[in-house]
C-alpha cells in the first residue's frame, strides 16, 4: 500500500496546547506604532515605506513595540514581516531579501518573547510569523500560484530559522493566495524538518465578502481541508461587521476560530485614516465573541494600540469561553460560494458538457481557443441546474496542462460553480488545482497501474492532499475495470482504506464511482452491468454512509439514439439514486423526472437496466423472445429527443392559469 507521510520533523504544537488551556491574546497594529517612532529615511535605508527593512536597520524599534504589546498582556506578537513577500519587496527591488528579512524580523520578536519569559499564569510568550497577501492576486491573473508559492516558501523558511511558534497568513483577499501560502508553509516545514501551526485569517470587506467575492462559507470550505490549525478574520472592519461571519465559522469550523479586528471602520481625519473604536469597546466586543462563539485567540489589527490590547486581555481573562459543537458540512466550493454534497432529497448535479471528449461543441471551442464559448457552455449548464462542473480538457496531441490553465483560470472567476477536475494526467490536475481558489474535486484516481510511489494513484493523491481537494475514486484495479458487484466492492474497500488510512482524507472526502459500461451494446457480457453497479452502490452506501457516490450516467447509453438515451439515462439515474447515489455527472437539461416518462418507455428501460428478458415479470406481453434493448430501440425509432417530450411552453400552456402562475 502507498504511503505519503512526508518528513513531519519535530511537530511543535506548544502554541496550540496553550490555546487549548485558555484564550490567548495577540497584539495590535504594527504600522501605527512605527509611524509614532519618528523614523528617518536613513532608517528605511532610502526605501521609503518599506517597513520590513527596519528588521535590518532598526531592530531596537521593533523590540520596543513587541515589548509594549507583551507588557500590555499579549500572549503572542506578530513579526514585522507582513510585506516580506514578492510583490512588496519586489517594489523596492529587494525581492532577493525575503528570507533574510523574514528571518531577522522573526528573530527580533523571538528575542523579546524569550527575554519576557512566561506570563503570570505560566503561559509561554509566542511569536507568530506574519504573512501578508502582497499586492498581486493570482485569481485575477496578476501573478501565478507557483511564483507566489515559491516566494512564500522563502518567507516561511526565514520564520522557521528565526524561531516562530506559528505562521499567520493574514489579511487574505484571494483564496488561491491562501492556498499558495499554506502549500509553501508546509513545504518549508518539511524541508527544514520542523512543523509549526498554520493560522489563516481572511479579510471580509464591508460588502460581506472577501475582496474577490468569496463568502465566508467558500473560504471555510477551501481553507479547512488544507490542514490549517486555526481559521479566523482580520482587518477591513471592526468587530461589529465581523460578527455574522464569526458566527458561521464558530458553527461550522472543526478547528479553533480567531479574530483580530480593526479598531472600528476607518474614518477620514486630518491625518488620514482614524479608527474610532475605543479600547473598552474593543475589549467588550471581543470578550462577548469569546462568550458567544468560543473564540480561541483574539487580538487587534489596524488602529489598535497597546492600551486596546491591555483592556482586551483583562476582559478576556474574565470571559467564559463558549463550548462549540460545530456542524461540519461536507462540500466543495467555487471562489464565491460553497456547495454542499448533500442536496436535500435530490442529488448533486455535475455538468458533463465542459468536457472535450464528451461534447463536440466544447472540444471545438477549446481547439479554437474560443474561451468565451467554453464559458458559455459552462453557464448554460449552470442555468440547466448543475451544482458543479466536470472540466476535462484531455485531447490527444495537445498540451493538456496549458489548456487546463487557460480554462480553469477563466472558470475560476467567471463561473460560480465548484469544479471537478477530470483528467488522467497528474500535471493536468495540478494545473487546474493551481488555478482554482475554491475547493475542487479531483476526478479521478484508480489502481490501474497499482499504488506504488510512482503510480498515477500516488501522484494524483499527493496533489489531492496538498490542495485539500475531494477525490473521485474509480473501481478499477490492476486487473481492470471491476465488472461484478463483489469486485467493485473489493476495490472500493481497498480505495477507502487506502485513501483514509495512508492519505489522511475522511470518508466524506471520497466520491466513489462504481463505473458502468454501456448496456446499450447488447453484448452478453455487459447486460448485467447496470445491476452490478446499482448493487455495489447499495451495499457500499450501507457500509459507508459518509462516502459520496457518483457515476458518469451517460456512459450507460452510448450508441442509442438521443431520445432513447435520455429515457435510459433518466431511469438508470433514478434507480442509482434510490440505491444511494448522491452525485451524478449528467447533461442536466436532459434528465427527465420519472413521472414525465411514458409508462411503457420507463418499464422497458427498467427491464433493460435490470436485464429482464423473456416473459416473466416484464413488459413482454408473454413473449419469450422479449429483449428490452430491441424494444427500446423500436420505441424510439425515428424519434428525436425534442419531439419525444412536450416543450416546457406546451406543458405550461396546458395547465390552468393559477397553476401556470
Ligand atoms: N466517471 C467519472 N468521470 C467521467 C465519466 C465517468 N467523466 C467523463 C464521462 N464519464 C462522463 N461525461 C460524459 C460526457 C458526455 C457524454 C458522456 C459522458 C456523452 N456525450 C454525447 C456523446 O458523446 O454522444 C454528446 C456529444 C456531443 O454533444 O458532442 O454522451 O463515468 N468519474
């Protein structure tokens, strides 16, 4: 069996254990303290406004600021490294100093923390490595995932060298940027052999979403599976505007929740932004949050001072932290919103048409690089009721990774639906994952070439873990595609045990596909394929209620005419959903509800699915030579899908006015 545990090194969880004992308090703003320090252009080595250079030129100023916050009662201070990233330091032409300035900033804070010693109740003093967003957002195409990931790697390496207790990825505006920073942090920790907690703070604007439009639910869906240790909010607003978003995190996040608000919404004063919230007001708001939402860590952002932190620490010490009982939601997300797998009494519709193998129109648009047309096909599916889109660009002779980058980066901002990345090529999957800020599903892994370290299975699973994706697992093993229910179940059990045991995913992160061949060919060896598939779903769903299931429904009917396919697909889908299927890759507008299919067509399709031939228990009118496949073909001879059913308009026209309305 495969195994992926990278060198976990020395796993330092001191910060997390301290936080489990009592609510910890962070520090306040750095920028305003620096402004008050009367620094000269020389202090900035001529780089006006480059706060990070002070880690080199004026460590004494930073020591004083850290000391002031610790003395005010902070348990943790943030390093002066918010701008230690490619775009910020690049603006000063010192991008090559990311690691050095990050190291120096961390070492300064570390020195003060150690010099202070534990606080009165024996709690250690902590250093959080601050990682700001930079000015270039990958989802908007300002930069790429790979470029910022490599720069964040340098930054975190410096923090590890300097003795940080945790890294704090803060003021995040773009979920793809968060992903790049987390992936980089983990890589740096693996490389240096020391693991420290990762905290993610996103910034929700007064509009109620992150800058690019992400709802808090989308952020949680994408960030928690990355394996971060705490999630929260900072900046942009005061505590009041954060309340509903914190409530959401408190109700649904399985990890601790934290907050570092501004001292209220900034108002424009004679000297620029002024922050109106007084220390006692911030203290009261944050201690209320601790009591209501069970926050584990609180501090301040823009406009907060040591006096704010002194009053926050005092108030929080008196507060009783609420117990949380989070209701986790199994879901994926787009950049904008989360989509739960559980679609109340229905199934999750995965649009099949954004597939260069499955749709001629999509393939031609992609080959012509008519990306607008590709997006139109995506949007048509959204209108037709898809909850998620299967995106497949595999086409012989093309650079699949380049096609995936081109399409996924456009879908990322232009489609509101989560993406299922459909490819057999690890590099194509990677290209998709590095373009999409939301939580994707990866379609798919299987054991066709085993489960060794170089197998496709292992290579794709590494990507799934790295990006916190959900994964579609196909019942294919070294012997081929499983044909019988027993074989499907044997492979499925192996997949579930492997993916949870060796790769650390939960059962709910797995979408099992028990695969079906077309039963429309009439060949004897595929006649039972529908039955075996349904049976496998039924038994696996019983044994693993948290695992999700999917099928490429249209596979069942390849070769039949479109009208017959529509009926067979719809009937087969219905039977699978009864057995426990909760997602399906379909052409959404071509699925008919059972009650819209004429009885005879439905019964013949059912006979075909359940391989009922001859007379007994069928629609055969006593005929021993009855074959539902022949019958279905006869029923649909010369019938087009459009004429096979009433148009919506005709259907509506027939209804009494009141019902029509
Ligand atoms: N399991 C998983 N993923 C899958 C499949 C699966 N992905 C691909 C495929 N199977 C599901 N997607 C499709 C998409 C289109 C069709 C079938 C399956 C299809 N297309 C028509 C045709 O080829 O005749 C339409 C052609 C056109 O419009 O040009 O049938 O099983 N996990």
